[in-house]
């Protein structure tokens, strides 16, 4: 059985499709970048560094310092 939220979401999606709101979206028909790349759990970090044009980062940035979290 579908939840009320699922039913409402489906109705809204169908209405938007009928109104053509999903027609001519940017990127339609183009491959998704990186879809065939092997899994990388740090993809989002690498993408952020690339977007921000950061070429090098100190290893200390990624070190977890548990002293910060102790009470």
C-alpha cells in the first residue's frame, strides 16, 4: 500500500509531466558524467576540490582530532 505522501508526490509529478514541465530540460539526452566510473566514496570531496580550483591540500585537513569532540 502506498503512503499518502507517495500518492501526493506521484500526482504532482504526473501533473507536471502533463504540463510539459519536464520537456527540454538541460542535459536531456546527454550521458551522465562519471556514470561508468568505478565507485569512489570520496567523489564528492574530489568534485568540491575541482569546483573550488584547489590543487593541493594538507593531509592534516583530513585528520580527525577527537580532542575537539570530547567534553
